[in-house]
C-alpha cells in the first residue's frame, strides 16, 4: 500500500494563478482532510470530507475549494493564489480506527 | 474555542535519558488525542492515539497519558536515542471532525 500520496511535491505560483493539489489514498478510508502548516502556527484544517461527494469547511477555508468525486481522491483548489497561501499543505485520511494518516506534503510558494 | 499548547517548544537531551513532553488543551470535551512525530521536510507519523475514555496508551518505548479533567497529556519517551530527534505534535479532536494541533516540541537527542 502506498498510503496517502500527494501531487505535486513542490510548486511555485505567481499571484493570481490557479492550481489544484491532488491527494490520493489506497486504504479505503471514508474521511479525508486538507491542512496547511505554517511556522509557529501548527497545522490548521482547511476543508474535510466525510465521504465521497461530501465536503465541509474547516478552520481556514477562505480562498480554497475542494472536491471529493471519488472516494480515494480529495482535491484542493486555489482559484486565485495569494502570497498568504504560501505554506506546506498536508492531506490526511482516517478510517474506522480514528488514526490520521498523512501524506508527505506539498510545498507551495506564491510570489 | 479549543487551544492546544505544547511545552517546551524545544528540548535537547543526551542519549539514554528518559524524557516527558507536555501537551495542554483548554476544552476537556474531547473525542480523542493523538501524538505525532514529524521529521524535517516530511509528513506526520502517528505514534499513539488515546480515546477520551482511556487514560494511557503504550507502544514500545513510548507512553502517552491523558487527563481530561486537567486538560493535559504527556508523552513519555524512555531511553532516548538520536533517532528520536524530530518534532513531536499533539492533536486534539473535539466534536465533529475538526482536529486542533499544537505547535510542537522540537526534540534533539545528542549522541
């Protein structure tokens, strides 16, 4: 099992550009999450999904959209990137056991 | 609003020492608490998950305790090794699916 994978690993955007981050899990987990990690602030929940076709807002959802069209995939979109969205983005998933499994992260820089 | 604090922010110990990392939270109405390890530039790895009805969990040289009434959890690491050097994160899940993370304790074990 690959666990949780994220694409891409690194990305540099200019202000105003758009992009989509892909998260995939092969553990048949129902619940998936997107977090951002910033120095000194810990991880903060952006959006989450409790199953295929569902999404919900987390702690810091503004400027992001998500979709869960397939159970194994959770997409995070930035429609118009801003420098404040420079961060490391982590995807996680949870099955029945409540343990969160994390992907390796995507390092995004917005110039 | 739930707040999670980890003290100390950084810790340096000689190899072989037993050590305790602390996590405190402001709202005792939690669903579970999870300890993670994060290596530089990597994702998070779950170490121990304690459900709200449990007092402690153990895995190898690691022991995590939970005291909901006082809003505290500790992670005890026995006989520390240089390979234990990493950042340790505490995460509290309340009602729903939102998990609040502490900022972490950066541990350095000297050989």
